[in-house]
C-alpha cells in the first residue's frame, strides 16, 4: 500500500495554515490570493520554508487546477503541455490553471523564455520557486513579470509547532509517541529552519522506534552527524562570508573563527577566504595595524602552497589576529573620497612644482618650479600645497586615534600645523 510522506500529509491547505512566513504574507500576497488577482509569483528561499506549500494553498484558495513541474526533470515539451491544458480549461469557461515550476533556476535561459508568451497573454497563472537568488538565476524578462517574495528559514516557534503537529498526526494513526522536551529542543536546532527536514526526522524517529520512549540516548543513536548547511553557490555562502568579515570588523575573534569553521566544513575554497582577509586587512584595519596586511597576504600564499586540511590552521591564525587588531577605516575612506573627487573634478591638473621636467624646454616652461626635495628640508616641503588649485583646502586622509595610526596622526598634525 502506497503511503505518502508525513511532510506531504501535513502540507497546509490554506494560507492561514502557513507557518513562519507572516511577514511575507502580510506584504499584500494574502490579499492578492484572497481576491484571486495575482498573475505571476516567484518564491525565493532556503529548502523547507514553504514555497511548494504556498503554491498548494494558493491553488486551493483560488480553486484553480495546478500543474507541478520540477525543473530538474521537466523540459519545454512538458511546459507547453501545461499551457495547452490550461487553454482547454479557459475554452470550457473555467479558470486558467496554475503552472508551478520548482527550482526554476535549473531551467536554461531559453527554457525560461518559453513561459513569457503564456504569462503575457494570461494563458496561465505562473508560480516559480527557487533556492537561488533570482536576480542572478532568473531571466530579467521573467522577473519583470513576477512579484518576488522572499521566504525565510522557519523560526523556533514555527518549527516547534510543526513538530507538535507531526506528533499529533502520528498519534492519530495509532502510534504511542513519547518524545521528551530535550529531544524536541534538539530537533528544533538540528532542523536549521527547514520544516520538511524536521517533519521527516520526527516521522523516521517515531516509526523507527514505535511505542518506545524517545529520549536523547535514542536520538544520538539515530541522528547522523549534522552536516553544515552551507552551499557555495547559494545565499548562505554570501551570508556566511558577510558574518565572518563583520565579526573581524567588530573585533570578535570568537564569532569570526566560528564562521570560518562553518565555511571550511562546508567545503569553501580556503583561498577565497584568504583573499577576503586581505581586503579586510586594508579596509577595516588599515594603518591602525599595518602588519595585518602582511599576515593576510602571507596567509593567502600559504593556503596556495599547503591546501586543506592544514590550511585551516593558517586561516585560524590570520583570522584571530585580524579580529584582535586595532581597527581603522580611515585609509579606506580616504581613497573613496579621493576617487569621488577625481571623478567630480576631472581632469585633475597636476601643480607645476610636481611635474617632471626631463627636458630643457619643459624646465623653461615652468615644470618643476618650486619643488622642494623633502629629504633636504622636510618642514619646508610640508608647507607646500600639492593639491590642484581648485581643491587646495581638501583633506582626504584623517588618521584615527587607534593603534599605530595614532602616531601617524600626531606626526601629520605636527606637519600640517607647522
């Protein structure tokens, strides 16, 4: 006898049953569905957040037939067959069908283009789902015709409610489910916001240990080693490297080394991480601790030569050092400000005293006049304004009071005042 998975049996029937996506539903989506005024929708979010469930719920609430296609298996022929069936419904006086394509980013650009005409003419109602950022993976022509809604990983409360729903359903099927709170709390953490994952796990635990008390000892035997939820091609990649750099910037070595471990455990290229360390060494630490740039650059070179797993040691050292350094972004601000000025004031005229004068004609034309060789007279050289006339009062670099930069500031302040 065929038995549907528990996750399928618990799938929400209406939008009121959707858990953990209240913010998304509040952004006009619920109202659009209630009034059946939507045309094309795109749901973007991690696995197990309810993208397919939303499509089911919309189909139920609007009383529209729905065709489910997976971009992994479906081709242009399958998509066009759905168009034809939807047109038949329209011709017989019924509502057009919903065509739902899961993992739409797996369709090629030309395959995605097949949808355009049917969407444009109202032959179908289209709903797409993707775990990838649609800005990069979905045709602009499709995006412009879709309302995109971001679904987030389910929070603790939503996961907890799903677990209790699953237990209630299994008890109704005659299973004597006895699961203690420690197990439930661990399942919430293990799910990482993936509703489907936690339901499947509850089902497996309960059927794998029928009428048995499920405690932490049972869970430890049953639960496989937790895999890091990290995909180098998806948003978690960008979120994790962002968290990593922000922890370094905030002088939080513990947070930084944790996210470093997550990336390495997920198979990230250590050279990618080392390159980001080099950027952070200049952008976030700068002249407050110039050694940081040397350490980061050396880390990249070492990672190229060593490779994993030993490269983790090198990255760990560089990460904790950079996170523990004094911080200054003044050199970063200086170049940004100078770049903006160079763009706004273009062309930038070089003052005559700074120009090179390799020929007699150029010397006679005033090139190099007034130049002071700083090694001969530092104070006199410092008094000369080296900026173009129209921006002579501009200051780009203003050192902070942090680390080594404090002494640079004192020196520059002395020169500028004297």
